[in-house]
C-alpha cells in the first residue's frame, strides 16, 4: 500500500462530510457502549466482592459442615473444633483470623424495635479481618462486653444516639433471652446487609445464645495473596476435619454466583448485537458510497488504477472511519469509566429493595482497565473491516467500461 492510496482514501472521505461523520458517529457510539458495558459490569462485580470482603465477610470463612442449611448457633463449631482448625491453618499464610457468633434476633429502643442480626465478634481480632472500624461516623469501635455497634441507618430508624441504651433479644438454649447494651459507635457501610447488623462482644453473644462455640471463623489474607489458592490450600489442610468446611465468597453469597454467571453470559449477546449494528451501519454506508461512485471508479480504472487498488482504497476508507470513530468514542467512554471508577454510582434507592439478599453494595465503582480499551478496539476494527469486505469486493470486480456506462 502506497501513500497515494492513503491520500486518495482520506480525500474521498471528506468529499462527502455528512456521510463520513455519520459513519464516524456510529463507530464512536458502538465503541462507547462496549467500553461502558464492560467497565460497569466488571466494576459492579468487583465492587460487590471488595465491599463484602473488606467490610463484612473477610476473604473466606471456616464454618461447621451443614451450618448453611441450619444457620443457628447450635449448628456451629465447638471451641475444641475451633482450636484444631486454627492449629491446622497455621500452615497457611494469613493476615488474621477472627471468631464470630451470629444469631437472628431483635433490637429495641425507647422509640421502636426492628429485626437484626446479632454478630458477636472479638473486639481485638475482628478489626484485623474487616475494616468496618474505618467507616465509623460517630463514637468508637467495640472495646468490651456491654457495648453495641450499630449502623447509622438502623440507629436513625430507632432514634438511637451514641451513649444511649438498647435491648437485644435472641433465642437462647433456654428460650428467649435479652440484655441491655450501650451504643458506643455508629458506622456507615456500602454493604446493605450490614445496615441490619448489631455488633457486640462475642462474650455477650455467647451469653445471649447459651452457645459457647462460634458460627464462623473469618479469615483475612495478606495484600496480593490469591484468594482461590488460599481457599484450595485451606481445604487441603482441613481435609481430615469433617466437622468443618471452607466457604469462599460464592459459598457465602450463593446468589452472587448466579449473578456473575448471568452477567457474563448476558454481556456476550449485547456486545455481539452492538458490533452487528456498528458493522451494518458501516457496511450499508460504505456500500452506498461504492454504488454512488461507480462511474468514478470506472474512470479511475480506465486511467490505469487496478481493481485491487480500488478495493484497497475502499478498505482504507473504512479503517480511517473506524480509527477516528474509536478515538472519539473510546476516549469519551474511557473517560466516563475513569470518572465512575473514582466517584462511583450511588444505587441506594435501588438496592434498598433487594441488595441485602444479594450482598450488593449501595455504591458501585466502574472498572477502568486498559484491557477494555484494547478489547473494544479489536472488536470495532474487526467489525468494520468485515463490514467493508463486500463493498470492497464489489469495487474489485468492476469493469471500467461497464462501470462508466452504469454510472
């Protein structure tokens, strides 16, 4: 390909600026939508995982076998089981572990009551597994028994302030038990599930439930560690302990697995559809351009330009259009992803209805990986070249005399 073909292709594009701008706009729109689609989808899944891991669940948890089917304290791990598990996990590179005891109950204040998950934690070990202490909006983190940490939303619903008393009720071994607590801190989390969680000392949780063990051992990994490799290694270390099972992120959030699989599967038809729309637009416009310039191509062929050069020129025109369109749409789309990766999308009104059940955070951050840009570029260029193939093939088959007469 010589520079003459490039110059002619560029000049031909701008002889009909409206048509060229239309093709550029179609390619730009397709590039923009593909980038936004990939970035938001991956960002949504990454935000969901990160928020749950960092603020709520840890990288993974060790639970009693069968606890998921009957999530009550008596189905949890006994203290001697916990000792053996922690000893076995000594061979695994971890950042920290923290025992938990959870039970469903009720919280009462002087102004109302609500259902709540009572989560007993070790005040010294839990902050090394989750960073909920960094999300405090008032007061302080737990120190010892008799204290409760509430979400700002739950506190507002019950009209509770730091320093005021609340009563927690739970079903214990001998029936319903209750205990008064003083609210020492309020937190704000992007995880909807945590809005109905009351954190207390694990000593208090054991007193409420009458169960001396734990329902889970939450695990945190060092920065950069592979969660999947750590989970696999933990399962190997605990293979001889039938009373325990390792629950990874999807084990703790079974609906999330369906969402991830569904999002991946559903994204493919969207990308294909958008690519087809872009390709059809480019092909249709390019084909119309070839038909419109039949006489022109005939004259050029009569003057000595080979049919292969004509076809190549049509392809080059499509490449120019695709490159310009992608530069415009890709830049705008990637800029939008960078903005959403920094600011995020507040989905609080939407997540209030079903976010807690799915473990979805209320603020979603887009992913702005450069790989999306390269992937979108390959999709757009490939689609444009395929779309331009038939018009180029028709130009390649033109006979000069016939083309001049038909034009």
